[in-house]
């Protein structure tokens, strides 16, 4: 189990991927405007990671339902 599993079936619908990425980027801007550089960098990086995973290297096969009954 990963801390940030961006290939979870929850993220299959496009609107969820767009919403999560947009919230991270918008929150980074809010933090930057408030003078909180650390949080701005943190959320900006997370938004960039989401954009990369959800739109640049996206593959529908990575988001198939998982069968957790058999093994690791």
C-alpha cells in the first residue's frame, strides 16, 4: 500500500482526475499568495505529480479494478 496511490480505480473518471489536480494547484496559489512558500511548494509539487500521472503518462489499464484476494 502506497501513501499516494494515484493509480487507484477511484481516479478512473476524468472529472475526478481534473478536480484533484485543480484543487492542488489552486491551493498552491492560495498558499503562495498568503506568503506560505513551504506549503505552496508542497501542493504545487503534488499538483504537478497529479498532472503528470493523470494526463501525461495516463493509461486506462493502470486503473482497472483490482482483485486483492490473491497475494501481495
